[in-house]
C-alpha cells in the first residue's frame, strides 16, 4: 500500500488529523535500531506523559518523535527534496537544518496497552510490537519546508555535486 492509501486508511480508522504545525527545533538521537528525531512543535498536541510514579497518562505535549526513515519517505515524494532523502538518512544531523521551521501535518493514532501494533507504513513483512501502556503514535503525513530548509537543500545539492 502506498503512503496516500495508508493515510486514507488511518483517517477512516479514526486517526486524528492535526494540520499546520511548525517545527521549532529538531533533536537527533541515535537509537539501537534507528535514528529518532524529536520535533519540538509550536503548539501542543495530544500525547502521553509519565507522572511522578512512572505511569503514563494522557496529556498534551509539544514534542513528537519520528524516525529518519519516515521523514525521508515523505521527502522522496517532494520533487525539490527527493535527491536529499538518502543523504540525510546517512547524515541525520542534517535533518535539524532541513526541517527548521517547516510546517507539518500529523495523524495521531491511539493504541491501547497490550494491543499488537504494526506500523502501517512499514510494509507487509513488518514485525508487530506490543506496548505496556497506552500510546499515541504520531504519523507525519505532510511536510512543507521553510525558506531555511529549502536554502539548506540548495547548499546540500551544490555540495553533492562538488560545486
């Protein structure tokens, strides 16, 4: 299933759409299996927070997480940014500059504790996971780069070509 079909399916299954969020800051964290991007947003969205006892509670947050792979897959659909997607995955600190002040749309998928979950974007052979607490999965459905991000891509393009 392609990205647009997955987005339609998520909406049909009740995922909440939040549009036009501005990414104020990006942190890059290397995890065991992937590289995680922490996106600080200009507005709070639904999410989960740990209370003082370590229990997860539904709350609001202005930080969401995405993998470099998920962001790259969206950039690959952008004719101006597609060339940079694989380079950014290999050099993830570049995402902090390219995504600076970009606008994003997200789909928020609620997953209940102990529910077997498979990332709908991961393909047919994806492995399932089970969470030990309720979660809100934030799927980025659209990215509109800022002037700074486009300028960074222009410089990256020149660097790749050796100009």
